[in-house]
C-alpha cells in the first residue's frame, strides 16, 4: 500500500470504529428505555431512528470503503451491490431528513404559546410515527436508480462515462440525462431539508437569545439557578447537530454537483466526498451522548451492571 492508500484506509477505519459502536450504543440505550418505561418521548424516537440511520450508513458505506482501502476485493455480487448501495442512499437520506425533523420538532416545542408554530405541538407529537414512516418511504422512492444500475464489475474493467465509481461497486448510467437527473433529485432533496433545518435553527437561536436576555438579571442575582434548563440544553444540542450537518453535507453536495458536470470523477475527489458524507455518522453520536442526559445515564447503567462481577473477583469477601 502506498502512502495515500494508508491515509485513506486509516481515515475510514477511524470513522468506522467511532460511528459503529457509538450509534449501536445509542440504539441499545433507547431500546432499553422502551422496554423499561414502556414508551419513548417524541425526541427520543427521532434520535433512535437517527442513530439507526447513522449506524446503517456506517455499515453500508464506511465498512465496505474501509475494507476496499485495505485491499479487499470482490466484496459483493451484482445483487449485493444493489442492496448495499440502496441501503446507503436510503439511510443517508434518512439521516438528513431526521435531523431536519429533529430541528423542526425542537423549534415547535420551545416556541412561545402565542406563536403559530406552537399550535403544531400536539399534532406533531401525535403524527410523529406516521411522519417517520413517510420519510422512510420518501427516501426509498427517491433512490431507485441504484437498484436498476448498480453492478459489482464492469466489462473489461473499464469505467465508462456517466458512472459512479464506489470502488467496491459501480453505478453505470445509460446516458447523461439519467446520470444528471438522478444526481439532481438527490441534491434538491437534500437542499430542501438543509434549508428547512437551517431556518429552524436560526429560529431556535433567536428564541434562546431572547430567553437569555429575559433571565440574565435572574442568573446574576441567583447563582443557584444559573444552570440552563433541559429545553435550552436540548435546543443547543440540536443546533450543534444542524451546524455540523450543514458543514459536512455542504461539502458533500458541492462535490456531488461537480461530479455531475464531468464524465469521470477523480478518485481523490470522490474519496473526499465520501469522507464528508460519512463523517456526520461519527460526530452525531458523540454529540448525542455528550448532551443527552438520558443516554448518558443509560450507558452509565450498562457499565455499572458489569462492575460488580469484576469487583468481586478483585476484592473477594473476607
């Protein structure tokens, strides 16, 4: 392996080692909450599906990309390529749409009661599960091209024009029109979600700023109540996720647009795009674990369950 291949393999390996266990831990934490309490709060439901989507993105893209970077070949047959590419596109779309839904929901629940947005609070909570199901169907229906064209090998090992080279799979489109239309569908879908989540995040920041001005005098006079409310902490976490998403997928979509304007995309350019497309799956769970008290408490509970046995072996009863 040359230096470039080592750097590439190491980068994707680090992403995989962070995203896979952390997203899996979040999913397990919320499932344990569901089994213990019998239900999940609306925000928890969104975060669970977001962690699941990020986990599937890692398994369907980061893992194959890592194995390919380390020299593994022939990972999939044609059917396997269709499934793995469709899964990546589906869950990547869900990752962005669920982050958007999270920002919208957070903006709704912290809105003052006199605003029109606050009127959606009860309705949005009741229709949350059908809305998430709709996002699954929508993201799946806008990614049918991989099912039609994805293959594991190319004729004579020659990459033809209008082909997305994933290294472990290929998506050769029959002509430039289908190549560009498939790319533009994904781009405009992502752009609409990013625009909506950006608007909601700006709205949340305005509300937080107004709230901070109102309680500034109280905080200065009463140190015992200077800690931010749970709603404020959750809102800041959501805004953080949105900012990260806009940065990472902004780079991804800029390169995606560039790739639509050329016949063949340089491998380095494609690697950079894939890196930023999967980077969110590693950063998002870190932010959730660091800012969500329920998840932190549940993960701490998981670790403490293993502690007594080890303590007994180290300190036997006298």
